[in-house]
C-alpha cells in the first residue's frame, strides 16, 4: 500500500518537473547519469521500506483483517 502511495506521489511530483530536478541534482552530487526510471525506482524503494516497517510493526494485520 505504501509502495503505491509513493509511486503516486512521484507521478504527481513529475507534473511539476520534480523528476528533472531529481535527475539533475543526482548528476551534480554524485557525477552519475540516471534516468526517470531511477527516479521512480527511488520512490519505489522508499515505499518498500515503509511497507516492511509497517509489516514488522503489525499494522498490516489490522488493515487486512478489518
């Protein structure tokens, strides 16, 4: 659930050209060329980390059982 939320946030931010800012900042800071796929992958990883935290806290059990 958190993964989808973060991917939707990334998509909405891309409307305001945040993805281009992210790619440019990453290039200047780390001297690496990345693409929009890396932008979405970063948000996917953040969402995955959030899902793992919720899973271990037991929050998913409450959500799935209603």
